C-alpha cells in the first residue's frame, strides 16, 4: 500500500522561509502532489512533481527525489495567509485515486 | 460553473440511521472520489470512481456504499450510521488521472455528527 510521512506541525515568522518534508513508501510511484487547506475548508491544489528536481510557482516551490522517496514544499517570504494545513499525496497503485498524508499545520506569526 | 457541490453541509444523525451525502460536479470530470477527514488523520480515501458505472474501494470503505450512474453525480451512502462515522466528508473530482498529476477539485465538505 501507499504511506506518507510528514511533520504534524511547523511554525515560522512572517518573511521567513519554511520547508515541509514528505517521505513516501509506495507500490508503484507516479508523482508527488501538494495541497493546501485553510481552516477545514476545501483543499486546493498547489503542485505536482513527476520528475526529480525543483518546480517553482511564485513563492512556492516543490522538490522531488525519486531515488530517496522524498519531496518537500518550500514556502518563501511567508505571509500570515500562508497559515494552513499542507498535504502531500501520491496516487494509488492503479494511478486512479489520490492517497494523502496526515498533513502539516503551518502557523505563521508576526 | 459551480464546480463540486456537496449537500448537505451539516447533518446530525442518530446511531443506526441511514443517509446519503450528495456530490455533483459540472466540469465533466471522469474521476470522482470521497474522503473523510478526522483530526490528525488527514484525508482518507473512502471510495472512488473512474467513470460512470465504475466504482472501487479506497482505504476506509466499510460502512459506506457508492454508485455512479451518471458522470455528474457520485452519492455516498451511510447504511447504518455509527458514532465512528462522525467526520467531515469531502467529495473531489478531476479531469485526468492522479497518476499524471490530475488536479483534484474539492467540494466545501459535509460535516456529519452521529449521536
């Protein structure tokens, strides 16, 4: 089966940089996705990495190392609105559904 | 476009009652799925569908049924509600397979309490 590990909580201050790590064990790997969820609302898609390396989208970047079964989400120039839960996810063995980690709660303070 | 619409937003049930959580999407997405979210447990996959007439079990399917008679609708049925099913339920859909990075679009959630 698929399993993912990520820290439960991370704290940082405005303007700082924070990295949220994710390690995974899968039966078949296609790629690593990241989602953001504010205050129990609808999760929203942030990024997807299928190949090794860094993908940058504005203040957010996502990294994948397939050989290490590891990825991370990098948030730069943190803002208060970045306080949220962040989930890494991989597809199931058939590639037809997404399995999520337990999530990391990021708290940004001023 | 309304996106993914879930009803009801809130529901209180008594143990043993049955009910259906509705999910509808207007984006012509083939892939739909149901998740439950409990504190500290993340999003756990209950059931999913890759198209009309095709459903499969996820990580935590016990106590739930689904069907997919149309592309648009994917209802989740609780057969005999138990307090352990108290949770927030999210429906999601995507145009392409998660294996190719298909972005999931989520509904706003249905908050269920079983007494």
